[in-house]
């Protein structure tokens, strides 16, 4: 049925809908708040301000103010307009502290909502509530050794945190992120983490860099899938997850593409660094590139995880081999 000025689909979409690769929630129970501090405005709109009412034509100007208007577990959405840009100067500029909120960035390329870390290594975005989702946002490191983009705040439980279709980018080898996500010491504080379809463009060479650090507590149901990670050489440092001695149950690491030309991976498995030996879950269909000819490993220790169809190359200009080696039929 045609609608004036657009299309109307009264019966919705059984399998959901994506527009330009981004999920659109047609039926939602909560409020939608708009954020835009760009000078490019919607037709009939006024400039973004936190004195506005947060509608499409009267948007807020900051993420923190919009987050403060949401209600926990109502299903609220914060829609961030193309060209929106903020700096993250401290640990209070943007608090992810309302459960069940989805933040959806609009725009592509350089027009994606952009958050730049340019003042302090300790600047970060604390996560302290469950079921928060982030989509299509760009995060840029423009300060030396920024410790972490996201941290689980205090003793909070940031369960079922989702980071989907976002990009994390270093400016130079010394203006860089050390970590994208860091947990706290509370057990299961990142249970149900989903880190999916993200791009990490790391240039840092001044200190150890690992995208996800789960080194403070055990976690169940962590899923790290379909990410594309390019990092500089930092020997014996994992290019995806560092878990310390903590047990990861129902873990999924799948279809990630990893380029980290380390010449030594002996104590820093390309995908996973851990000393735990009773993990459960599957590691499959990952593709990895290093320059470690002698001792390529994708996970440290005998993790008890299942491995299948993981390919890795440790020599320049060669295709990958299956690692760990394929099992044989004992019959």
C-alpha cells in the first residue's frame, strides 16, 4: 500500500529488515531519541542542542544527554545522525548505564558518527548495564596508548553487551588503542558478550595491544565472530582475546580475519591467550596471517576447545595451512 511521501508496510517483515546493511527495528516498544551536532540538518530541523526534545527535527547534541533520557529495559533506541562527532576526554563523557538501550549510527564512511579519544590515555566509555547494543559507530585513537575504548565499570554486570559493525582506528603507531574492551573482576560481568562484524585497524607498536581483555574474571557465552583485524607487530601478544587463567564456557570464535605479522607467537596465540585448560566451545573458520615460521599457534595451552577449519600462514606470500592439525580416523 503506497503512502504519501514514502512506502508503508503494514504487516512488517517476518525476518526483520536491513537498510544499507543496518538492522532497522520496525516495531519497537520504547522511545527513539535522535542525536546530531553536525551542521548538516534534516529538512526543517534545528541545530542539535540538549535543550531540544530529542526528535528527528529537534535532536540532542550529545550521547550522554540522550542516554540520560532513556528508560531501562523499555527498548529505547538512540539514533545518531551522519556527521555527528564527539571527543571522549575522560571516563564520564559517555556512560553506557541504561539497560536495554540500542545505539544505532547512521551514515557510512567518514559520515558515520565518530568518537575521538584525543586528551588522555585513561579516557574510556564505561559500561555498567546489561543488554546494551552499539551499531555502526567509528572510534578513533588520537592519543598515545589509550588504555581501552570500553571498560566494565566498577563491579557492574554488563551482560549481553553487543558491539556490531563498528570500526576502531588508530591515527599513528603512537596514537593508538591498547584495548577495545576490558572486563572487571566480577564473575560473569561480560557474560553473553557479542563482538560481531567489526573492523580494527591498529597501528600501535609502543605497548601490548589486544582487542578484548577478559583477564579479570570467568565468562560464559562469549561470541567473537566475523571481525576483520589488522594489527602491527607485537610479539607474543594475542591479536583477538586475552583471557588469562579465566575459564570461558560456551565460547565461539568464528570467521575472523586476522593480520598480525608477529615473528613469535609461542606465548601469545594469534586468536587466544589463556592458561585455562577446561574451556568449552568452538573455534572455527578463522583465517590468520603471522610471520612466525617456527612455531605458529592460534591458542596457548591445551584449552579443551574444539577447533575446525582454521587456516594460518607464518611465511610471506603463502596460503594458510590448517592449524591445529586435522584429526585422523582412528578406526
